[in-house]
């Protein structure tokens, strides 16, 4: 991990990141943000799993996959920072 107080989200690869995680944020805030993203994907997948796949448009499926991947990557990035903070020094 770098010495910077902010860690960029990695879901979107760009040279200058616009969305950052404050690695000094309280642990409960890091956890709440990670949990919110994982819960959003879980609810999205639960809604999606109750539909017939044959009715789904391929563009819609791609959009769902992109959104799910971005939310999960954000959640993983937050959990990484949380893990770094919980490790003994």
C-alpha cells in the first residue's frame, strides 16, 4: 500500500482516478460502504434470478454484468483497505 491517505477504486482503469477511498476512514464506515455494494449486487442477482433468462435481452444482460462487476470491485477495494487497517503493524 502506498503512503497516500487515499486509494483509488479499481473498477474503472484510468490514469487519473476520480473516486478514492479514504484509508483513514473509520472501520465501520469502510465496512458499511463495502457491505452496501455487496448487498446491492446480491439484491440485483436475486431479482435477476427470479426471471426467465430467455426473456432477457443480451444488452440488458451485459449491462447487469457491468454494473455487478463494478459494484463488486468497489466492495473488494473497500474490503482490501479494511483488511490493511485490521492487520497488526
